[in-house]
């Protein structure tokens, strides 16, 4: 069976934006992962889910654990039987058609989600239907990591540095000077180093004006050396530290940054 690809990203060289695939308008049975007799879909709040039902059989709709059904709305409330129960903290909605070859839609609402179903009475049925919530779980994990880092006194930008020993030695004490014709969105959000590399987090709103990075060898003579860097998300990573560096956006647009002593 095909798996829905929710987080596929297209990263273009020297850009800071990744584009995620849009969810489908209608998820079909081929889009589900099947575990035993259970069909598991990726939850998308604005998408519809096509569910096959059959006369004489019950389809079990399993909601997210801990949720409580607040309302069930159906387009056809005459030719369909609907019941519900809660088992071990999981809400179940049971659906059964009373006629063949009929269709309707149904919306099951809880305090946090709306499950939008398109029901068809066919010669086969989906025994169990449930959802996974990958995007929500990722957001929760990110928030949890943020709280842990805050509790440990580790700045958020430190997550880009994989070596825990280097993380303890990060220097965030940088300041920007000599700004020439730069707009607010051109100014990096932060600059820090680990004693070996320098990390420059660009403003995510700046999608197009990507700078050239120079080491300032001699300020009075305006002697500069081009420095190569690689891009990870909206972070520029240079394999060196600086006493003074320059981000040049154009001939007359630049700003320097220096470590504070």
C-alpha cells in the first residue's frame, strides 16, 4: 500500500525555505497503512477520508486516545446506524449502512479535531479506521526539547551543533556593526561559534537576499577574503571563527559582525 508523504521537502541550493507537500483533498483506502485489520491514515484537518462500509457489518472509527466525542453530524441520518462507546480511554464510533449503494458524509467533532468522512455502502467494508498525528507529535517533541534546553540553560540555536561537548563551549557574544543600507530582515537572528565553526542564523523572512560571506583581513585597506559556507535550513555554517566578518548583500549593502570581548 502507498504511504502518504506528509513531510517531503524540496530544498534548493542556498535557499532557506523548504516546501512541504500539500495534504490530499480526499484520502482513499490505498493511502492508508494497514496493520492487521486496521487502516491507519495520516491526519489532516481539512481533508476528507473515504470509508467503505457494508450491510450487516460494523465499521469501527477509532479517535485519538483521550478525546471525547462532542458532536456527530451526518448528511443522511436515516439510512445509517451510528453508535459510540469509549474503551480504555479511546472513543469509538460505530457505523453501519442500512441499504446498499448509498453514500453520505459525516463529521465527528471533538474538542481538538474534526474527522471528515465520506461513507460508501459497498460489497466490502473497512473493519477499523484510525489516524496517526505525525505533525502534532513533531510539534510536541520540538516544544519538549525547547523546554529541556531552556531548563538546562542551552540556547535554542545550539541544536544545530551535534557534539554535546561543543555545545557547552558555544559563544553567543557577537554584535553587528557598520551596517550599510541593510533592512531589518537582512540582519541575522543570531551568530555564535563553537571554537571551530561559526553559525549564522538568517532571518527566515529573508528568502531572496542571500549574502556573500567575507573575512575582514584589513579594515582600513578594505582587504577581504571570501569564505565558503554551507546551508542547513536558515543557518549558514562556516568552518572557521572570525575576529571580524562581513555579510555582503550587494555592492553597497553589507554588515559586519564581531565577537564581543
